[in-house]
C-alpha cells in the first residue's frame, strides 16, 4: 500500500531506534514518533470528522508540524498546509474553499486562528500545537495525544487524495492542488537518486514546511528512515550553526536563502564538514551565487530540482556530478527524474524538435489529481494525464531541459509563485487606479521582483506608500509590488485585446539570457 502513513510505518520498521525528528533539543525516535502519530490520529477521530475531511495547518516549522503531516492522513483525512506568509483574507479563502473542519495552529498564528475560527462557520475546531499555554477556545495538541489510544492507519492510499496544497491562481484566487498519496511518494522516489540520502542522513527542514519544496526533501528523508532536523524558520547564522551542531548532511534552500547564507560573516568559518548535499529549487540560481557556493564549499554537492506544486513537486534534477562538470548544462534544469515523462509541445500540442522551445508538459505518477473545485482550470492544466506547466523550454541533444520563459502570467520571487492577477486585483481596487499591469523584473537577490505599472484616473493621485498600504490588507507581503511605474499612455494591447506584458518587460530584461529569473 502506497500512502503517507505507510511511509512512516516502513521507517519505524527499518530504523526503530534511529532519531526521526529533532527540534529545539527535543528528539523522537521512529518507534516513539509512530506512536505519537497514531495517538494524534485517535484524537482527531474523536472530533466527529468524516473520511476525507480537511484538516489545515497554520504554523511555523516544528517537529509537531512533521507529525501532523502524517497524523491527518493516518486518521483518514486530508491535510491542508496553509501559507504562513499569506494575509488573513487569503487564508480565510483557502479554508472556506477547502471546507476545512479543523485548524492546527502555533503561537505565531494564535490571533489569526482565533479570528478564522470566529469568521468561518464550517471551521469548528482549532488545535493549539505551540509551546505555551493552550487558549481556552482551542484544543491542546499534546492532550489529544495523551488522552487517546493509538488507532490503526486509514486504508486511504494510492490515488486517494492526501492533501490540498494552495498555490496562486490566474483568476486572482488561490488554487487548491489536489495531491494523492501516490503522487507525494512518487515525487520523492524520483528525486532520491540525485538527492543521495540514506538512513544515516540528517535532512534540515528550514524552508517552510507548508511548501512542496520542503516536502521533496522531507519525504526523501522519510523514505530512507533518516533524521529530520527542524528549524522554526530561516535565519542564515542559525542554519550554519545547526549544520555543525546537528551533523546535517542535506538541506534544501531556495537560491535567495543560499545567497544569504554565503554572505553571512561565519560562512567561511562555520563547520559544514557533515554537509553532503545542498538541494535548491523553486527559482533559478543566479550564476554568480552558484559559482560562489561552489567556491566557498567545494566539498558540498549541489543538486537542482525543477518542478511545481502540480507535480508534488519534482520533475527534473541537475545532479551533483553535472554541477562538478560545469559548462553549459549549469544553465539547465537538469534531466527528467525516473518517474517523469516530459515533452515539449507547440501551441497545437505537437512535439517540438530538439533545441526548439515550447511548453513543458509532464506525465507520471506524481501528477496532481486536479484543482479543488475548479473543473475548468483543471481541464486546461491536466489533459490526458499530462500536466501543462506553463513554462517554455527546450531539450538539448543530451536530454537536458533549458527553461527560457514562462507561458503562465506568473512571477517567481524568492522561490514563491506570485500570479500577477492576484496583485493586479489588489492594486486596481484602489479608487485612484484606472488600470494596472504587474510584471516580474530582474532582482539580484530574489530572482524576480514584483513590479506594478499603474495608470491613474484623470485628476486622481496616490503615493506608492498609500498603494502599498492598500494592497497589504489584501495580499501577502511577498506579493506586494517592490516598485511602481506610473504612466499616462494606455497599456499596449494585442489584437485580441490582451495586455502585451512582453512589451512592458522588455526594458527591464534587456541583455538577459532568458526572460525569467
């Protein structure tokens, strides 16, 4: 049986006394962890939920977050990891859209959880998973474990939905990507050869645990029955210190994080002797950062992973050996994993010749089930088992995938996807704004920065600061425009009446090798 519960059951059989999780000095071996997960599942089943009901998590990283990812499907429910960087209204939408019944939260989100519980009728129960005193309006995570006997794992598996993972939406609303047990398992299996983990590996969770990028590393470590070292959030100095103190062998970082770690004063003095692999992804690595990393830590293997939430998430990897060899392939996203069947197609769906760019489409056991409650968008993105990624790329003669542009109207900033429609909806809701187009422009640290080109109503005025304050109430901080261009002339339109964002981007991207970063 392929399922999330089966993954930790297997780990407990293979490595019962090995450390499963470490967080803030607290350790659990695999035998103890599986008992906690089964008891937490018992607590969840006492709450009156039906099979397949949704349980959301709004929390910073912790060992309890890791347990919850498995306890929810163990009880037969579906996990909904919420984006910790989202504004209240965005999480409100995701909870209502998914019909979530129970919300797990920690100390960082107590006020937001209380508000969400009050505002959403279907959300009946909140479970406090923090380190302090449980609020009187919530259930205690540890009490659910202590007061309930372990229950057998649910038989939900394979193509059954394991969770809903929200990502940006082209319509201005987030889309819930439905992922099966098999898809999450298969993506990890495909990435494992290049990630190079085994039961002696220690994987550092420092990327947000709600993010599918961290799932890629964490699930690989779980399949190996390795050790999960968890940091609550990213801080460059703490990452360096933890690598040395906890003998971390593997870590997944987005390129912006890698740059901050490399530029930390202790980067060259820190003990990274245990570190074998740095996996990176979610956005392309700037060439200068890549060269700096290979120079500062020549003994550490680098592995790039390319994919998206719809692929749970890994589609291709660029191996450590490829990085060592260097050359032109360093500009690529690597080659398809063993579970990924990838084609490059033109607008008619025909295969493009080698070296000719088209849209990347991917098929495999890691493909999503579809978008929750969005049949039309599902029909566009998932055709005959093929996921249409929205990325434009070509294959080299050696089978390496080179990303050249983005078909979808999306900005990737610091590893986070920002669909421009979401930002445009926030900006244009200001009374002074007549029209707006949001684009991604090059940024040395974040890869791309969100930039808004704004046309004001005649006779109206607004400052950048006021526009930002207006948007901040509606969208997450990382989606906010980092800059504005105010113009009087109309936005350029195509014959079909669509804004020609390629024309708006040209001045910013002039001289760049590719039109995404």
